[in-house]
């Protein structure tokens, strides 16, 4: 499990949630495509998942960090991390 600090509150993420969040964090506010996230997070682990799995994981992360607007969905393009959590420790 990975620990994330948001507004001085500890947030515990699963290994896959952490990898997904870090991928968005490393993009520094740029859009990351669904395909890239699926490739980097799940294909690297040898697992095949359906498209809905990514949506479920992003929903869980949004809930855990308590900032549902922090991960922005960009229609037909992908996702981007916005807001204050860029400066938070992961």
C-alpha cells in the first residue's frame, strides 16, 4: 500500500491505485489517455482488464483523496490531475 498526504491527511492507496495516481501526477497537469493508463498500469502487470476497470479505479481514488474534481475527465482524450495535490507528498 502507498501513502499519500492530502491537506495533511493520510490517504492509503492500493498498489494499483498508487501507480495510477503517480502516472497522472508525473504528467503535471497534462492529459493522459485512457489507453496509456491501461497500458502502463495493467499490461505491465500482465493483467487484461476491461475499459470500465479504469473508471472504477479513478472513482475510488477521487473518493479516497476527498477531492472528486482533482482528477478531471477530458472527454474523448483521457484524464488529468488538477488542483493542489500536485504539491502533496506521495
